[in-house]
């Protein structure tokens, strides 16, 4: 019988606050899978982990910041993006990743999302879309499909949801992609690309919420939901985000939709102020503080 | 080659501009704000000055975003500030709470105007005093300063930054429209004369560092993002590691420390300017622009032979309870002028504990309180008819 | 003339050139929540629910057909709980 060396720990353990495991997410919730994809992307970039920060909002996805072993900030509901804006401008060399849920980013946080995208703040935003507000028990969200049952729409939601990728693209995001939680390899690649790209980059991930959304809409087990979303998905990269529909009754269009170049907020700021401050980055205060 | 942060010399500027210069002198290099009368000039002045100092001005989409952005910048290691007035102050409340709970140094200048609601955008008010203390939900302590002149706008803004760094807490400057918009002489000293306090940094390694383990004075050394400490910062009730600790015991530990951090250090924070207090029988306790009126009234009363005195509140919060408690028994009356329906007067009454009558001279906003009104109240009190 | 090979349903054309077992699956018991993602999606059907359950009452996966593991890491990257991963046999065996 061959002798075995010490079994190595889980490859992601070096980036996890393992003393807090097992984590709080429900069995079969896809957030953990997406978390793994974010960690893999971080490793793929080869960046110094001390120069990476994660900012999250409130909700199930928001808890991710509490489990990552990097500088992480669990802020107020909807306000991860403006917090990340301040952080990024104070430390331009730090890579700032915002991870939050659909409600946090697009309902209460909607205004901040559109402006950060417009300004082309150099941050990456990962939206975990589980079609409802999970943490509070499964209420309607701007992502909830028309007719879907939630605790606040017991007779079916009377609202049509957003197409987040279309919104992100319209606001000026330089990278826009969507995947389901099952498509982990594509997801890892997309998140890596989004992180490495300059400007406001956005990746949306459709994930099962078996405890709330799934149960109320009789979608079966978490595994069945995962397969259902995957089954409904159709890969169409490079199409107009307007046509990248997100409709669980018809088709979930996934792929990379936008990958463009645009000057960032800081590019414009330095350019606008170049007469007053030709060497903005060379200012002594910038050397010591940033 | 580079512009100067400290414009040493004598200036004739308004309070808002003085606040901007004070911030820059204190080391502020990030401002995120939103225009609102009568604080807009702070944003305008600082938007012109920051680029030449290697700083960044960003106009956010609303006041909620502004407050969030200054917290983020502070965690990035840069001293940051925002300015606003009543309606914006209300919007900022949730994130001020986040700043308090996460112990984030930053400064918020509220140039008060008539309220409630949209109120009187261009006219004076002092109606946000209690809001500064209790505006965010939950129980906490706050530091708030009340400048009464453009000179004090300069000086107190520096003090606000120093206090925020020392005590790791958002500090509120409660100015008012008159102080903000009046032009007066402001003397800016040389850079060497200005004391700057920076946040305490950790001295231990990453493995030994606990982000919320306080030193003996209740203040925890603060590692910034990117310093290599891999901190976790959350608005949830948290333990010394910064991890959520959500039960009654965790709540007790955290909130007690946050409250104690300010209360136990209040002698270092509280600041008043006292005038003619030694033999005063009627004492006026005033702040902000009302203190200017009060000062005139007290001098006028003294000229007429009345033994009037003044306590000018420089820090509004924490309130100088001990001073009032010690002085009230010897006074015939305490009088507070304020441009609201009576807010700080409630604190005055509480601190006086019934040892002498307390009366209010006020209007609801829109105009300053004429010194003659305060003088009349002093006379009335001196005659025992407070 | 080459004799035509007979293939069973699960056998591929290069079955005789197959390298054999590549990886070992490791389960971190305390983290698993029994969601079944790994079991259902392993491309080699290596895993199945075991009769063992952890302290929280979740049934853990077990490598019932360990010889088929090709160290593809799919269980590892799909698992939402960081509870399962595969390592190359060559890395842990002497």
C-alpha cells in the first residue's frame, strides 16, 4: 500500500476565514459556488492579496465579505458601490471588488450603480441574482420574474423585472457578462477578465435560492433549480445586451455581451485638472497616503 | 511647484471657505459631497483646491453616496470629509451610524438652515442639534462642534479632524447659515503651529492584530485597507476580530465600548469658552451664531451692572454636564438662546437638575436672535423673575 | 484485417490506453451541507451519498467508484461549501 503524504488543505483555504466555517448559506445556495469562482479569479490574476479589497452590501450575498481573508467591508444596504468608490479613489492601486445581491445593487443601490457605471469607476461588480430578497425570507425584488410568487407577491409578481446586463451596458460598463451558477468554468474566466479589465466591469450570476424563491415557486430541490437554470440558459456572447433576455420561463441568455475600452473617472479627473496639477500622482501627499 | 495646503496669513473669507481651508490644513485630501444651500461653498472651494494638492473631489449622486464614499476613502487611509445642510444630513444618518459602528474617522459639516423639511434653504436655523446626537438609529455617542465665526470654522474643522482621528469616530461640525456665509477675518497660522493628530496604527503583526481590540483608553489601533492586515469591517455588531457577534453579550461588549470610548474621555473632548463666570449670577449658555448675540448681550448687561456670565459651547456633544452641574447651584438663572424650539435647552435643564431656573430665548429659524432679546431675558432673570 | 472491437456502452475507443485513477476526492465533513451538487455532476459518477452524516445531520458524499476519478476538480469548483476537493494522486502518494 502506498503511503500518503499530508493531505493538502482545500486550495481556497488560504483566502478563507476558515475559523468561521461552515458558512451560513443554505444547503444548495449558489453563493458559495460564486464565492469560489471569485477566489479562483483572484488567484488567476496573480495579484498581491494585500492589494485587493472586497466590499459588499446587505443580504445573503453581502455575507461573502465576512468569509474572505482579504481586506473586506460589509457596508450598508445598497451602499457598497459608493463606499467602494471612496476606497478606490483613496487607494488607486488597490483592486476593489464589489459583490452583492440583486436587490442590494439594483433596488436600494440602483442609483449608485448607474452613476458608478457612468463615471466608469475602476471597480468590478459581481451581482448574485437569486430573483428575490433571500435573507429576509423571500420578498419580491427588481429581478423577480413576472408572475412569480414571493412572500410579498402571493398572487404572483405584478412587475416586470430588470435586465441587469442591459442596464449595466446602457450606463457605460466596459465589461458585461452573465452566467448561471452551474457554469463555473465560464464564470471563473469571466470574473478573471472582469477583474483584469479597466473600468466598471459587471458580471451577473443566476443562482438558486432553494429556501425562499425555489420553495415558493415549487422549483424542487436546489439541485433541480441549478439544473433548471442551466437548462434554460443559452450561450450567446457578443449580442446586444438589450437582447440578452433574462426570463426563466423562456430563456436565460448567458455569455459575455460587452467588452469595450473607455477612459475611467481617474483618467478624466487627471486630464481635466492637468493645468492646475500637471503631476497629480507625483504630489508628495499622494506618495505617502496612497 | 506644488500649491500650499496651509495658506498662512490673514484672510477675509466666509465661514464655508474657512471650513475648506481648515480641512486642507488638517490633511483632508478627499471630499465627496452634494450641493446644498448654505453649504455649497464648502464643496466649491474644496473642489478648486483639492486637485492642486494631489487630492480628489468627487460630486456624488446624493448625500447617502457622499457619506458612504468618505467612509471608504477613510478606510483607504485618506482623511475625508463631506458637507451638507438639514435635508442632506437626514439622508446621511444611516451611514453616519455605519461610521460610528465601524469606528471610521471622518468629518461631516452641517451648515444648518431653517427646517423641518425643505424649510428655509437660505436662512439660518439651529434645529439639527438633537439630530446630530440621536439622528442615526441605535444607541451611540457622537462628537459635535459648534463654531461661532469663520475663524472658528477654520480652527474647529482642524479640531474635528484631530478628534475624529484620535477617537476613530465621525465628527460633526454643526455650523449654521450665518456663520457659514458671514465674511470675517480669518488668521491662518503657519503650518508648524498647527497640531495634527493621526489615527493610531497597529504595532503588532497581522497574526496578532485584532482590529477592534481597544487599548486602555478604549480606542483600537486602526489598520487601513492595503496595509497588509486583511481586516474585516462590518456594520453588524462585532467582536474584537471584527467578526459578527450577534447576541446580547456581543452587543453589550461592543456598544459599551463605543459609548465608553467617548464618555470616558470627555474631559479631553469637551471645550467651552467662559466669560465673566467667576461672579456671574445669571449665566447664558449659548453656541453657534447665537453665542455671538449672547456675548453682546452679556457685555451690555455687565455695563449696566448686572452680573451676567457666558458659557460658550464649543463642543455641543458630549454636552458639558459636569460644568453645568457645578455651576447651576450658584446661579440665579440659566438662559439659553437658540434658533429652534428648544433643543439644547433640554440638556441644560437636565444638567442643571432643578438647582436653578432655566429659560429659553428662541425663534424657530430664519433670523438670528437679537442681543437685546437676550439682554432682556438676563434682566428679567436677575430680578428673580426668570 | 483488423478485428472490429466490441465496445460496451460505457467504454470508449481508447479504453485500453486509459491511465487509470488520477485523483483522490477529499471531503471536509463539517462543511458539507448535503446539497448533492457534486454527486449529480461528477462527470465520472465517482460519488454517491454515503450513509454517514455529519454533526449537523447532513449526508456526506463518498467516492464509491474512486478508481474513476480523473482529478477534474469539478466537484471542487461546484461545491458551494468548500467541502470537497480533489488532489492529484501523484501529489499525495510517495
